C-alpha cells in the first residue's frame, strides 16, 4: 500500500512520505506515549487523535495532552472521519471501542495495530473475520522481549512436561480494568497448547479457603493490582526439588509504544490478515 505520494529529498531522489497514524485513546496512558514517541520516530506522523465523546481532552492539541507541546492535531471523537484507507490505526483502549474502530478499518481498507486486551471469545472471532478485509496486527503485549518469551514458553513447557506445576502471576497498576492481563492469558494459552491441555478445564484463577491439593493438570493465573506498576509477568515451572521461572518486567510504557510504532511501520503494504508481533519481528 502506498500511503502518500513520494516527495523529493535533498538529493532530488524520491523519498516516501511518513506513515499517517490515527491514535485512538490518545489521552490515555499508552496513547500519550505513542503520540510523544511518534514525533521521535522516523517515517511516522500522527495525523488524527481520538477519544470517546465527552472526554475532557476533546478539542485539545494531542501533543500538549502528551506533554510534548503542540503538534497541530486536535483530539476528536469522529472515528469515521479519521480512519481512512491511507492511514494506520494504533489503539490501546477498551474492547468495545477497539472493535467499533476495527469495523471502520475493515470498511475503509485501512490498517490497524491493536494492543487492547480483554476481548471476549466472540469479539476475537469478529476481529478474525474483519482481518479478512484489512491488515490487523493484534497483540496482548507489544514488547519485543515478551514476544520472545511467547516463543520460549512452549519449548520450556514441552521439555519439562507434566512433572512440573505451572503457575503464572502478573502485577499491574491499580487502574487496569481487565484481569488476568492479556499477556498472562496468552502465556497460559501457549503453555496449555504445548502440554495438550484444555485451558478452559484446567485454568485456575485464584484460590481461597480449602481448595485441596493442587491437581497435576492445573495452570494457575493469579493477578495483582498495586500502585503504578507498569507490568510484570512470571511463569513458574515447579517440581519437587527445583523451580524454573521466566520473568519479564516492564519499567516503562515506552517499551510497548515503541513496539506499536514498529508494528505500524511494518504493517503498511501487508495484505489483509490477522498478524502478531511475532510476524513483525520475523519470529512466526
């Protein structure tokens, strides 16, 4: 897909115009970092910023909301006007809003990078259907390191086998709305698939009282919410005598924002389909 017509560089040779980004949730914790880092990222520019109707940031300059000064893009609520075929939607928000925007992306033949988590099974099915009409990169975590962890976990699970108990813990800031995190849920899915287990039957999401001894097939996912923690995930494989753990700690949301911007550059020109960060990094 050609985003814009080439323009002449200093040497007179054609140079590609920046990729035009529509940032949804532009006043949120992730949206503001995407707006801020986009200005530092070669080859991209923010051309539209979206927030829900009634949000206090509507009408404000998206750059000022992000703390970087004016960029000439006002926060608006008209997603249909912002999402056009020559633009890439980048979104970290809530499932209902993201799905509404993805319908517009599919109708326009645009592109999308979605970091929203908490989708239901039915919503995930609809996203897969929309991806037959538009290129959509969806990932519960845009971190390069977490994407590598997703590749390593099935290898670890298969090698250790049923003799090792699997416990997954995650901690996030007090404002996070969904639990478990999309990253923890994906980790549990990958381990269950590698071990040939049905996560719907063996998944445990909290313990209280006298639940009895841990069953060998259990895959537990435990969520913590505290302060301003950006995100931490640990997958523990334990047996009698030893324990092996894989831990990822995010120290800044910039990790996810940079991954999203990398994905936005990558998805331009891709055919319709549902892609992951593993595709972006060449790990699929």
